[in-house]
C-alpha cells in the first residue's frame, strides 16, 4: 500500500505552493487538484508547469491529476460537452507533467427526475470519448464512484465494475472514494474486496454519514480498521490517497490521518 496526499488539503493555496508543502512533509505521491488556484486546465501557465516539473525532480514526485468537478452524466448537452472538455484538457495537462493517471467521475443524475438508465447511457457516452483521448496520450483513467441519494444511478458496487467494462479503456483502474461509498450505502471494505484486482487507488477521507465532508480519517463513521486490514490481507499495492479537505491546520489533519493508517497497518 502506497500513501499519497491530495492538494485538496490546501485547497485555497496556489497549486505549486500546495504541492511543495506536501512534498516538504515527505510525501512523494501527490494528487494535483485542478480546482486549486493556478491549475485550472484552461488557465494553467507554462511557468506553473515548469515549477511543478522542477518540484517533481527535486523530490522525486509522482503526480496524478484530478480534473475540475463536473458531471459525467449531465442531461444537458452543453454541460456534458463542458465535462468532456474539462476531462480532455486535464489529460493534456497531465501529459505535460508526465502524470500517469487522471481521475474521472462516474457521474450522477442531473436531477432526481432523471431515470437511472438515461444517466447511465450519458455517462457511457462521456467516458468513451474521454477514454479514447486518454488512450491516445498513454494515460490511465481512474474511474471514481460518485453520485448518491436521489442523484445516484448505481445501486451496488458491482455497477461500477460494469460501467468500467462497457465504457472505458481496458487499462482503466477503479478508484474507491471512501466518503462517497458511505453516502452511497456501500461498505468501503466490502467494496474494495469486490473491486480487486482492478482497484488502483483509494480516495481516503471521512464523513458523518450524511454529507461529503472530507474529514480527516477517524473523525467520522468509516471503519478504517476493516478497510485497511482488507487491503493488507489482499497485499494490495495501489495508492491510498489521503483526500482530506482544507481546514485551519492542514498539517494537523494530515498527521491525524497518518496516525489512523499507522495504527491499523500494524493490526
């Protein structure tokens, strides 16, 4: 199991400063979130790309890229076209940075009145287009579970396995977002077990069971002992990406999350 940290931890910082802070704390696998200042795919400058590449060389970093948050299954044609643009633009940025992975969301119903089957078909259309561009660039997609309550269109974790098989390139990995899983009514440990061996990455964060809080590990309802023991028993070698949101003390939030991981790795 390889530990990574998302720049979401310093979500209001400039992307270079956020990545630099995480690298200085000793973490080499970093998720670059496109919603941080200076890193939107349509606005990122050559100077920013150069500085991120310099950081990667200095600290021997491995980057993955998280595009802007969009709805893969949007019912509105223009909104869905915007999602395709955001994903493909993020792929281009990832290629310039030498990042091997780019996250894509499974999507959600635009409103509760949209039929699950319709949302599914729209998600398929988006993922096929994005997947073709990813294949051209030699970048692996990571398909993340999104959509819950009245807006979700997946009923069980097995549905994401089916979506990746019908809509994505063969090398696409599954990304288990622990907070989203709880909101979807999925047990994170059982979901991880089902998704092996296609499980490539985990977005690790906690919540209270009602909203996508992105809390530090151990500050919500998730059973981390069960999930981490499942991964260890399976000899899982993917990336356990800490995707905790920004608060008043990012270093403390990260330290809290690392303590939870270290406690249960020894179980």
